[in-house]
C-alpha cells in the first residue's frame, strides 16, 4: 500500500508482550475451572480407612478410665475423638459428643498436646462423654493416626478397622450429611 509520497506504509508488528497477558489469563481460567471439578476438597482422606487402627497412647488422663488398643477390637463400633481443652472447635463440638454418648455410642477421647490438670478440669466441669481418655501430651499418637489438628474423629469398626475420618468439629452439613450416615452405616442402623 502506498502513502501520499509513494512509499510503503510499514506494517504494525504484534508484540509478544501484547499476546502474553491474554494467554496467561486463559491458562488461569482453565486451571480454575479444572480445580472446581475436583469434588469435595474439604474432605481429607485418611490412609487408615480400611486398615487396623493405630495404637492408642498408654498414658491415661488421671481420674478417667483407661482404654487399651484391645478396646477398639471389642466387637462394638467406637469413635476415637482427638481433642484438647484449649481448642475452641473441640469445646463447640462437646455437646454433640454428649448427645452421641446419650444415644449409646462408645467414644474414646484422646487428649492431645494439653495440660493434664486443665483437661481433667474441663471434663469434670462439662461432663465427659468418653469411655476412656488416653493422654497424649506430645501429640505422638495423633501423628500416628494422621491427625492434622484437633478435633478429628474416627469411626472404628468392632474389629478395629478404621471406617471413616472426620476432620474438624462435629457440626454443620459435613456432620449431618457425611458423618452421621457413615456412623449409622457402621452401627447397622
């Protein structure tokens, strides 16, 4: 194409810097879309589902019944709840644990990374829902069970097989829509 003085008009070149932002945005949009299709990301799978439960701490919180590994193979479904008196979500779920206990559900309460006196006082003041309270002040058993932080609750079959892991307090829709159906199934209800 000629301009008024007879020369050629130079073509405009498209810079790589003009193409890069839309390409980066498109790549981000595709990754975000694929990430949303992954399912429920609030559930943390446990490597113990379908396997024998790890051992319980041998130390017991003073003034409360002792439980042993054999108690998890008693023939009865048992919940193993990892908790601490300093943990607000643990305190929030405590009434729910008392309700489950009132329904006849066996619950072992593993107290982790806590002060023995504070934990004992809490259970005395608020009533204990537990058949026994193993004490794990260093959190070693919690690591063996794959606990990321309290509260976490495991459903253990009568033969000691871990059936389900619930991370966080027993509350909300994960409790009603996921945990309770898993518990009812384990109990044969």
